[in-house]
């Protein structure tokens, strides 16, 4: 590729900038974000496969324009701060809308076009909303006013979301890439095989564990499927699993990577900024729901495998403990550094910086921890290029979402929409949750999780907090519902990718994925009513709610998969599903009845199985 060398150089400079900046090289907000966005333009516009000369020239022009507009804001920072959002002439207005156009095009190339289209709709509302009669109209705004707001203030393009991308998300993206390419990716697979491979449904359980581990650093359902699915899907198919089930397991487990700390699809960092709660507190609060989600997926795999008679991987095909521990060290070392420093009260950026540095010596070792200088530079180059590419994509997404958020705030449509939702819900928490859930899910259907969560929470967050939810529970509710589209038709991106890799029917795959991932529909509503799963004010109450939820998920999974201790009739399956729903109730006698019913069904199924064997 003609520009490959230049893209690699830009990636290396971008990596150095993003790794050092948040820890040792502070800058004013606009300058920091302008450099961040300019690198994103370079990597997105020049990083594609440009085979035609005409396309190469066009992309080079887009790159040059993006760099110029960002550097104008960088070098004229002092003057811009003195303008208070008022353009000095037509040129600044033109530059503002040209930069918006470049951001929309970069976001279109980085992700599906839905996000730029929503941003374009927001811009049209800002320009033409004064023509809308009634409550949802607004005063007329000139191009000069809008251009000044977007380009010359930190309430526009250079706002908080792009700041989170530049100051926090990027360094964690590079950390994840360095962990994977230094040997952590292979470590994830081997520890998963060692822990789960020999049990019933071993290959599928390996997919659940490996995707949880890989997702904890990648934070992307699609990247997770593409990375771990290459190994787990053929392994499951080879041992007899239907292609649709193999693809569904990988899609469901990979989707969970977005709710698994520490990265959580970048949502944890945005959430920490929006509600001003320490990042470590966000990650800790997200841990129990994430564990419950993967527990439900694990239970579904177990019941299905028991029903179909699948067993584990032969012991001789499993890695030994010595080999496993060696491979696991490649991700345990940086994880230990990261957690230790954050527990000691260091900032997430500082902890990520030193965790990333701890992966550098590992680049020079092979899987047996012996010197391997020959492949070190190759692994380092791949880590830098992949990390820079992902960080650039996230920057474009954040910049595009920032346009939407700025428009919502500037026009007042967010406050109006929140007030309307509050009035419609009539102080009913359940109705407010349903409306907020619909808003988040619809946005998440075509918009990346971080952007969908950020836009949805601007409207739905105040409604849920007004209805009585703690801020963390309100934001986590919206975040969970925003990622549903990865496994929910008609979009279900993770399902499409996994089904393609497994050569499976995507409709059947999606149906199976829904049965495995049902917890992600239930958990947001449950922790909305029982925030102790997120907020550990009372350890005893947290443990009680955790065990109660696990029991409910177990009953529901058994009912959905049609197996408990033997195959279940349709009637018994319905009873188990009903029992699981009852266990989730906050009313003592209701959940007690559900638990008792589930236990009696378990005993009955055991006696039935014993009689059948006899």
C-alpha cells in the first residue's frame, strides 16, 4: 500500500502522544483534543486501501484539510479563548462546518453511517428547528452562532466526550492492544482451555471464558468475535456442536466484553466523567452484573450440552498447568500492575501507563518466557498499528457524538425531551425504565455503544434520576440497554460476524443467542430496583441480591434450554421460567414461592431421572 509506511509512522507518533500525554504532558483542553482528532483524520483517511489514484488524492486532501483545521485551533488557542464563541469573520464559520463535514465522513468510514446521519439530523434541527411550531421549536440560530459554538468553544466539537477519548480511552485502547500482541491473547485462550475445557460443554465454555477475558481489554463485541471466534467456533463445530449454536455462544460471550471491566467498550470512562464518580468505582460496580451475565451464558451452555450429550475436550488435548501459567503471565503481569496502582489511588491513566510499560519486556519473550528478539519488533509494530487504528475510530465516534450532544444542549431539546418523558411516565419508575430502555435500544441498533449510551443518557438519565434511581444505576441501565443490538435482530452485528465465521444461518443463530443472552435484558431492570448490585452500601444485602439473581438466572436458563437434570417437557419449562421471574420479585413471599417451586421441580426432575435410569 502506497501510504502504509506513513500510516505506520503516524501510528507510532500517535501512540507515543497518547501514552505520554495523560500522565506527563498536560495541555489545555482544545489543544489536547485538536492533536488527538488530527491523528484520527490521518489514520482513518489514509489508513484505507486506496487502489485508485483519484481516491488517493481525495483522501490526501481530506487529511490535509483535517490537519489544517485542527492545527488552526491548536495554534490560535489564546485568541479563540478570547473570542468567547464569537467568530471574527466568515472564514471561521466556514472552517467550523468544514470540520463538521470531515468528522461526519470519518465517522462514516469508521462505523456504519447511522451515527453521522443522526448527527446530520441534529444539525438540521439546530438550523431549521425554529420552523417547528410549539413546544419542540427553538429560537432561530444563525450559521455564525452555530459555527462559533461548535468550533470556538469546549461546548462544541472540543467538548467533554472528545476529551475523554483523548485523555483516557486512547491509553487504555493501546494498553489492550499491547497486552494482546505481547502474548496475552494466547494466554487468554490457554487459561480458558485449562479451566473449562474438560467439563461438560467444554469448548463452548472455553468460548465464554476466553471472550470474557479478551473483551475485558478489547471492549468491542465485533473485535472479540473476530479474535477469539477464529479459535472457538471451529473447535465447537469439530466436536459436534451445530454451527448456529457455536456462532451464538461466541456472539453472546463477545457482547459481554462490553460490560466487563476494566474497559467496558470505553463506556466506563465516559460514565465516570458524566457522573463524576471515580473510574475504579464504576469498574467495581459493573463487576457483579458482568459476572451474572457470563454466569447465565455459562449455565445456558451447560444445560444445552447436557441435553445434547456433549462432553468436554479430551484431557490429552488440553494444555498443562505449567504451559498455562506461563502463557497467563503475559496478561497477569499488566493486569496486576493496573489493579495495584488503581487500588493505591493512582489515576486510571497513570495505572494504564505503567501497565503498558510492563508489557514491553514481554514483547521480547516467546510463550516459554525465553528471549525472542527476532519477533519483538513485529509484535510491537502490530500492537501500535492496531491500537492506533482503534483509538482513531473511537475518536471519530466521540467527535461525531459530541456534535449531537452539543446540539441537544444548545437547542434545549434534551431538557424538553426529558420533561416530556417525565410527564408521560407520571412518576412511575417502571414506565420511565421502559421508555428509557426503548430510547437506548433504538439508538444502539445502528450506533456504536459508547455513542449510543452517551446520546441516550443525555435524554433518559435525568428522567431516571428524577424517578429515584442513583446516578450510577441510571447510567448503567442506559449503558446495558444500548448494547442489546449486538445480539438482537434485526441488526445484531456480533451475530452476523459469528454466523459468517461458522457458516451458519444468522436467523437461527440470533434466536439461539437470545436464549443465551437473556440476562442482559433482565439485569438492567433488576439493578434499577436493587441498586445494591452496583452500590455496595450493605455487603450482606449485596450478597443476598447477587445469590438471588444467580438463582433466578439458573431457573430461567434451564427453562429456556429445556434441561435441568433431564430433558424437560414444555409445561415444566414454562413452570421454571415462571419460577425464575418470581424469584426476581422484590416481594418476599413472591420470590420465596418462586424459589420453592424451582427447588421442587429440581427434586422432581431428579427422581424422574433416577427412575428412568433404573
